[in-house]
């Protein structure tokens, strides 16, 4: 889980690091990787039309799982603090009370309450906030619009963002994300940071970046439309409990069923925490300026949203579609990928 920026702040007002430069994702063909690994949508697209592509944030994917632990810990330690205060009062008022017991219970309430309050503050970073933090890429105006964690909106030209594959954690299997840096005039100092809705290994992020780059620069909207299989239905409404559970349980293969069943009790707890997060949070709203910048034709032939999701969603998320449905989706995506490779190669050669 990659929660840098939400639970721990991004490092700002700093120079670009060697890693930032090494793993930069450029707004040209050099950032697209090999032609056989293009355009992986990864269930992160909220909407796509001929004008803009809207993506979820990187926190949306695992929403609910961290909240289980922060809620349990905050409840336990805050309850323990109140119990300690209660017993200290009992020691003070009972006829044979102990002054030592009074101060001992009162002293124990301080670290319990402090840690419980700390966990509660972490919980509030997900509950009573926003349902998600979308990012829009406007193909026509070549602008990027970012709905930030504090509810403000950042708009910046596509070519002026320094994109890189940022890393969270220093362990043997750190998670990485596509981070966008807003640089100072010296083009070396990071003033602001946002992340896109992908969090995985660094080599896989090239595929996600290829999807975004293709949308912004290549005449391939029909191909990208055919690649997208699942869109979160969160553009104008809050996610339902059922979809949240489905999104948390989605797998790529039936071989993952064993792990899915093993983790099912934890997933069910997480789905409840996710539902509370969605119910207590507000739906993000773009400013009038962004909406004006992103106006699109209602009759646009490229109109991808949750309305295009698979008919049998449970079967899709559990990799258990009928053979007919699976073959139709596979052939559609494979043919779209082949057409996309041809277009990318033709544009490279032109």
C-alpha cells in the first residue's frame, strides 16, 4: 500500500534526486517503454472522452484496509484512557482510596489517550474527507487538473509537469507510483507533488504511463476505449458498498482464488471501513474554470464510464466470466493493443 502524501507528507522544497531523474517518465516516446507493453488501464479510469481522461488517485485502490487497524487501535486506546481516568476518580472518591492509585491510573491515561488520538488523526485522513482525489488530463488544451488532498485544485500544462516513478518505503518490495512534480523556475526544485491512480512495481508503471501518454499524444482514442474494461462508478455519486467490495476482491486469475478466500475475513472488515469512508466523505467537485476547460460533445463517440462496465461484474472481478464473455473481451483488448502498437510505431517513424 502506497500512502505517501496522505499519512506522511510529500517531501517538498527539495532538489530533484538522482532517483527522480533516473526514473523520469517523459512526455515523448522515450517514456513509453517497449512496444509490447503498451497501455494498461488497471481499472483506474473514471471517465474518458475525446476531451479528457479522468483517473482515480493512488489511495483509492486500497481504501478501507488501513482504516481497519487505525479504527481498532484508536478505539482501544481511547477507551483505555477513559477507563484509566474513571478508575483514578474511583480511587479518589472511595473511602479507602489510594493516592498512589489515583496518580498511577491518571498517569497511564496520558500515553493511552495520546496514542489513541494519534490513531484517530490518521483515521480522519480517510474518513470525513473526500471520496477520492481525481486527476484530469485534457487532451485538447494539453492541461492537467489535480484535485488535491485539501480540496484545492491545481491546474498545470502537461509539458511542465515532471513525471517520475516515485518509490514508497525502503524494503525489499517497495511500492511505486507515478508522481507528478511541479518544479520551480530553476527546473530543479520540487514545489508540489501529486500521484496518479497506479501503485505497483516500477517496471509495470511504464505500461500505465504509456496509456496516459497515448491518450495525450497519439490518435488512438478508439483503441484506448476498447482496452478499458472496468470504471469505478464515482464520477457523480458515492461508491456503493457492493462495488467497493467487488473492487477490493478483483483478481486477474482463478489461481488467486485461494488467497482471496484466505483474506476474505479481512477484506470484509475492510469493505465496511471503506463504506464508512465513502459515506462520511464528500464527492469532489471541479471548479467552474476546470469544467469550462473540459467541456465535451454529448454525442462524442468516445464516451467511456461505469455505464460500460461488464454486465456480470462479480464474474469479471473474480476472473470467472463465461468463455463467451471472456473471449469477446480478450479479443477486443488484444485487437485494440495491436492497432495501438501500429499507430505508435507509425507516429515514431513519421
